[in-house]
């Protein structure tokens, strides 16, 4: 039934994650509507989106479901519906202070886990990008990390400090086994679930709430903007398609900001 959707996603070179999400939402929608694709009406789609809204999901999540349905019924089946997307709500997200991040590092004994925390904060990479970093992606002389096929299948560069490069070199030399990946595992590289667990455990030990891998990425952007790094540079390092996404980090209040270089 959904093979045309899968094929079209492949032709457009959509990421595996996007393909799975589009498929999941379309499968869930049909279970909800109890109809076949050709019997679906605009009212059915509206009712489904209202159902998701009643679950207090974010506008981003609901609009993602909307995109998935529009792709299948509009692009694949050539149906025309006129349903507005939800207006994005304005939320102020938590940003970790350098003191909090340093506490997390201090209570973390495993060298690999320490490096994970530092690299998430000091380079602003996503957790899905972090686990795929290869040793040859790290350009020591230029002090850059090449992020290959990040979100949206786009390449970019982000920064890395001399101090962190030294720590990476020492870590790699002491690893129990060799691998092309920086954060290796027996099966290739660490999973994003492992990265989540590392951050969760460090935050628990440091008695800090609301810390996730994305919090460290968000903190990277916010701290750089508040210290004077130009907006387009932060946008490129973060891999944001729209500069307005990067501008959103200006709205986060910083009561006490120290220099980023203190940790990185």
C-alpha cells in the first residue's frame, strides 16, 4: 500500500529517519480513520490532526504528521486538501550554565563519557551526528570537525578547540580497540540511546535537571551568540537551514554568562 511513498522518499533522497516517520504517521492515520487511502476525506485528516492536538503534542510534532499525510495524499495520490499548518508556539527552552556542565564532567569518571559531554557542548553537534564522527572527520590543523550527512543529508563543518583535540588524541591512544569511529563499539559506533543515557546519568549525579544532549547543543549556540559570535557563523556550525531558527536562541535569557573557552 505504502510502497509508492517509500519509493518517492528514496528518489528524493530523504533520510531513513524521515522515511520511517512518514510511514508511521500514515499507518497510524489509517488505523485511526478505519478507512482505505482512497476513501479518505479532508475531514478525516482534520479529525486526526485535532486528535493529535488534544494530546497536547507540540506544534512541531503535529506539523510533522501533517507533512507526512500531505506527502502521501497530495504528492503520491494527487489529492487536494486545504488544511493550515499549526502556528509554532513560542517557548523559552532551558540552557545549561557552564557551571552545570562542569559539574556533570566532574562527576563523570569514564573518559569516553567525559569526552561525549564536552564534544556535545563544545562543537554543538547533534547526538545522531556525534556517534557517526570518524577519526578522519577531525581536521587537527584547521581545528574543525567535518559533519557528514547531518540532518537533511547535508555536510557542514563545526569548530573544535586545541584543548579538546589533545583530549581526543589521548583518548584514542588509550582505547582498547581500533576503529574508524571516534566513539566506537563492538558493532561499529555508539548508539544515540547510549549518548542519552550518558548525559542522563551525569546530570543525575550532578543533581541537575532538564539536561539532554540537545540541551548541550542549544547551550553551545546560545553561549556563542551572547559572547559575540556572528549569527551566520553560528547558523553554519549548527547546520540550521533557516537563520530564524538560530535567531531563536537569542530569546533565551542568560543571567550569568562566562566565556565558552573556559571549558572548551
